[in-house]
C-alpha cells in the first residue's frame, strides 16, 4: 500500500492509456452536465460528493501516495482554500482571482510545512502535518479576519451548478494529471524515492526538492477542491472544515482504493460514498467505524488497495481459465 | 506575581503535567520498544474513563478503585489488540503500522460514540474538600490524581530501569535483532510493553473521568498533547517524555494565566514546531530516532 | 439507542390514522392529502442526547395534531433523518427532504451550525424553515435569510436574567463573565459586558477554548480580579467542570449563574453544592399556563418524565407551522410571509420574528436551585431569592 507496486510489469506508456484518459474526461463531462439533465438533486449530490472526495484523494495521492510520506494536513489545506475563496469573493474579487487566491494560500501553507519538515524522516513529517492541522484550527478560530469561531459565510449564495461543474472539472483533471504523472519520467523518479530514498539520492535524484514540488502541487489541488466546496456549502465553520475527519477521508479514499494509481481514488471515493449512503438509513452513527474497519482491513490484507486487489483477482480468474484452455488444447499430458 | 500565586500555578500545572506524563510514558514505551506510533492510545484512555464511569454510577464503587480496574482492563484489551492486529504487521514499514493504529483509533472512536452517545458523562463521587498549604489551595481530588500518577509513573520507571524485564525492554529498544540473538523473547516483551503502556493509558483515563468529564473524544484530546511531549522529549525516551510533560504542564498553566487558553495552546504548538526543526530527535532522545 | 427511520414514522402516522378512522373523527383521506414536514436531527454524534428530546417533541406534536383531525383536515407526517451532528450532512439531508421526500417545510435541527448549513439549502430551494434550537442570532446577521426563522430565544440575552437580579439586589461591584469561544457565547458575552458597564459594574470576561476541561488558570484570574459574582455562558459540560474546580479552589462567589444550570442533571452532577446556583431557561415545566400544563401532562403520559426545554421548543415549532398552515394553506411563499409577520402563541411564549428573521417574542426566564429543585425566580410568579449563595463545601 505504501510500498511500491511489484517490479515486474512493464511501464505502460502514455499512448497505451489514452483510451482510459479519454473515458475519464468523458465521464467528468457527463457528470458536470448533471444539473441540466433533469436528474434528481439526490443523485446529483451523490455524484458531487464522490467527485469532492475523489479530488481530495487525488491531491493526497499526488503527495503521499507517490512519495510515501503520509500527510494529515490535506483537510486543513482544503479548508484554507475554502476560506481564501470565500474571503476573496466577499471582497468582490472576480471568480478566477478568488480561485487563484485559494490555490496560492494553500500552496503557501504547504511551503511552510514542507520547507520545515520534509528534510526529516517520514514519521516527523506526519507529526508535523498533524500538528499543523491543529494549529490552523486554533488560529482560524482566534482571528477576527477569518470570522473567529463562527466562521464565515458567502454573502451571496451561489446557484448549485457552479460548484458542481467546478468539482467535476477538478476531479477529472486531477485524475488525468495523476495518471500522466505516474507514467512520466518524473513519476519514475518519485517512485524511486519511495522505494529507497538513500539509493535514489545516490543516483542524483534531489529528493527534498521533488517532495516539496509535489507537496505544493498537491496542496494547490486540495485548495481548489476546498474552494469549490466552500462555494457549495456557502457557510464555513472552522470546527467542521478543519476537523481531522476531512484529512481522514483524504487519505482513506486512496488507501482503500489503491495508492499511486489514478483509478484507486475513484474506486475509494465510490466505496466511501456508497457506504455512507447505505449506512444513512440503517445505522448512521456507524459510518466512521466502518471506514476505520475498512481502512484496517485494506492496510492489513489488501495492501495495494481494493482496485488492484480486484484487478489481480480478475486476472487470476482469467489466467486460470486460460491455463485450462491451454492444457485442453495441448491435450492432457 | 506573588509567590503564592506562582506556587498555585505550579501546583495546577503539576496535576495536568503528571496526568499527561502517564499518557506520554506509555506512548514513549511503545515507540521505544516496538517502533510503533500508537495513534490508538487515546482509545484506551477513553476506555478507562468510561469503565470508571460505569463502575461508579452502576456499582457504586469509589472512583479511585477504578484506577486498578482500568489498568487491568486496558492491559487486557491491549494484549488482545497486540495479538490480533499489531503482531501481524510488525515487520512492515513504520508508516503502514501508523495507518493501522490510526485505523484502530477511528474504529474505537466510532464504537464509543455508538455505545455511549455523543454527550458527556460525569459523576459527583470522589474525594472532596481541599488542603491549604501556606496560601496555596489544592483540592483533594486533584491531589489524589497527582499522587496516583506519580506513584504509577515511578513504579513504571523502576520497572524499566531496574528490573530484568525492563533490561530486556531497553535492550530491544536499542537493538532488536541483537536482543533476539541474545535469547530475549522479543514478541513476548513487545506484548508486555504494549499491554503495560495502554494499561497506564486506561488508568490515566480513570483519573481523567474523576477530574474532568467523559466523552467519546476525551482520549483523543489527551493523546494529541501526549504526542507533543513525546516528540519534545525525544521519541522513545521515557524519562524525556515525563520531563517534557511536567514542563508542558507548567508552561501551559502560566501561559493560560498570562494570555488565555487558546493562545497558550497556539504557543505550545508553535514551540513544538520549532523544537522539531531545531532538534528533530527531541531534547533527550537519540539521534537515530527521527 | 434507536434510530428513528422514516419507516417508523410512516408506521406511527398510519397507526394514528387507523385510530382516527375507527374513532370516526376523520373522513377518508388519501396519501396525496398528507402534509409532510421534514426534519434532520442529531440522533447520533455529539448532540445526540439533547437532540433526542427534540425528536420526542416533534413526535408528540404530530400525534396530537393527527389525533385532533390534522391540519385543515389533513394528517401530518414528520419525515426525520439523522444528521450525525454534522452540518454538511444536515445540508445534504435538507436537499433530500425537499427533493426526494417532497416536504412542505423544514423543522429545525439541533445546533446552530447545522441550522446555518441547512439554511443554505432551504434558501436555494425556497422552502420555509424554523431554527428550533438556534439561539445564535448572528446566523441571521451574517447573511440575508428570507426563508428561515429563529424559533428560540436569542443567546444575546443569555445573561439578562442574572444581571437583572444583580441590579435589583445591589451590593455586587465586580462581575466575572466566562464564555466559550463560540459565536453564541461570544455574542452573549458582548451583550452582557455592555449591559454590566451600563449598570456601573466592574466587569471582566474570560474566554476558553471549546472542549477545555481545565479552568484553573481562569479561576486564578477571577480570584485575582476579585469578582463577587460569576456568570458562565458556555455549554453544560464545561460549566460543571468550572464549578467543580471553583469549589476545589475554595473560591466562593456570592452569586453564581451558568446558563445551562436549569438542566435536571445539574443536581446529580453537583449534589448539595447546587443550592443557590442560578440558571437561565427558555422554558420551564412549572410555567403556569393552561397550554403549558396540557403539554407537560401529555408528555409525561407518553414518555414518563418531565419534558426538557428541547422537547418544548420542538413542540412549539410544530405549533408555529400548524398556525401558519391553518392561516395560509400549503403555499410555501404564503407560509413564509406569515412566519415573517405573525405573532403565534406556543408553549414557549409568543413567537414573533423581526425583519431579519431573528426571534423577538420569546424571552428567557431565570431559575434558582433551592431545596433541591429548580425554582422559577423571574417574572411575576417567581419565588423569593436565596441570597447570597450558600458557601460551597
């Protein structure tokens, strides 16, 4: 799960996954069109939340999935983006500028954590992100500028199609970006760090710089996701936004679905949203417990995530059938 | 600031610091011996708190009796978790094990929320009255907590520093493979360390229920501070954890008098940040840790 | 703890229908005539214990209404979901109630943040909503909410009753106000500090972080300030912790008030030391009006205990919608306009919203623990005060 994938498969080229990327883009476009397709708002909301968790998951994946440095800060980074966007919009900034501000503030925050703690080993970085989350919560609650404990609201409630379309674009774009990255030269370098940082350094890979760049990119994405969600929610409460639960989702989604793959977070997001919906009617309080159990199970037994495990099982089933056919063709020897 | 006031603040800070020390002791022990960052530590605190609450309200048992009961209960639960979950992931990269303990904490929190509901629980029973020493007032309740923490902490330190078992634990903390080669039963020692550590956490939980109120997240709040002091004191250094806890208790007491509670906490986290940067291995830990 | 699913509500609604038919009180009705009101409550999570009382209030109200033949002859059904004490979930549920369940209007959730989140959805969909326990008036200050109305007395005046007593009694020069760093408590503090200064008191306010359990430093500061009266404007749990730590410290204010002291469990938590403590209450079961008495009796008959203010507030919301629908029918806009202007009598008092949607009609009452029970001490029918507060042991 946090370890790299098995060494044997040949690295697939960009060309070979192009159909997959086109399918992803088409799916995102279809999902974005939902507000106008006459679907019930219930279905639309489900798709929206899947996209939101998917985007957060890809953001986490971009950093922690690829480098193996577990971050608990992504919820805070998304929250920072949400606040920045809402403050900017309330100050009459145009939408594009507000979104830019959201991404920029999140990136700045990640620079602060990253520059200070990425030099240290994994555990230290994880702690640093955990404390960062707490610190941001405390500070945001304290400052007048961020509205104090009452949080802030968008002075004008925006129609729901706007954040919906934004989130679909982000989800699609993030997934495609991660897919391309995994297959690029940069991607190979990054995976080398995860595998063995010392060895990677020996062949001249500047681990710290790469980690920092990835962290900033991942933060920018999380910030944008937070901004879109801020527009959707229209009222932001620090206790909700900066609670560690959001960071939990950001890491559970790719872990359950499969890290360091583009499809993993999609599988994880679907599973997570599905569980929440099912449990809503049966046992609402249990969904956090179930997520925890799922996470536990995946880490312990399916350490490459559900998506890969299913893929493997399918391949084995197909392979078994193939072997049988081959044996039958060759006659029973 | 008068001397009396200062002494009062010191007294207040010591109570908080001692309780935190008990929690941090366990965290440091687990990290030192098993190299595991136990995110699930808080759930054992919560377990001890709820167990004591039930004992006091259902069975009319005096709260302080809850401490040994919680200790045993926590140790048993810990032994079980160690056998079924942690031993299975023992060889794996530390970040994977971290995810396992984190997942366990999520599950634990969910179960407590489901079982006890979200609201607080508290009871009125327990030592009452206060003691006046040269102008400093300290309640018997807080004093009992302080004494129990000091006793348990001292006993644990004695166990680790002076006994044969403790020698084994320290050996494993220094070099796992060499210890195994010397014939030390590593898996059993790990079980012991984990059970003891979370038993202490549960005992701390029993004390928390006495001077505070119990909610499903009560353990989480203490554990976050626990991590702060373990990192400050040096991951794996037990004495460091205790010293850092007492120091944090004092700093917090004075800071929240001079500023206010929130600023005091912000200050703590900022200090921690600086500490991690300047000495990533903590104040008393060994260089190899972080 | 049971989770009340939609199925249970439909079942109970159907049972009442059946009873009505056999009693000959109702003519035959078809499902299309059902008046549906939606609600999201924190059946699990942080607010679950309190939200449960709200649930009881909604259930009791719908049963009473249906037993009397419904509203304008149409039976009422309350569709309820669990928001897990999470504002985000609350907002999603609001959409679901409006879109999938087709409810006419929404009965409020338990906490202010969840009310605020659901308001986003109800504003978008233009559906009327009542903030059942939303004491935080700033929700209606921060943005223009046309479709939601506060249905609970405002937190701003949390300390009003206590300050009045201090003014009447005299002799107190210094007041300490403890507040939680949460919007409702901050608003209450600011109102109280202003008022106390007007009254010529020396006042200092001490804030704490939500979830704080250790108030010792605050207590030292209060002692250093020399306050004779203390008013705590935070939630129940921290109030109990504060009280206990003050007792341990040996600090004995002449007058002490914490807003949630009226809660029955205060006596269990503090034992004999509860004597003389003031609390504020949106509603007391002892308030002497025929409507209130009827409500309390009915509640006791069904649930076997005295209702708390949460149930009363929930019941009151039902009554408000009842009055609006009777007056204006089932047109959402008309209902909304009625809520905005009318004065509606309920068990909580006279519901009346101002131009922003904030509650102006309901006020708080003050209680004091005397002889082991919470006595109403404000208003004309109030008992005599126990003054000063007996020393803590």
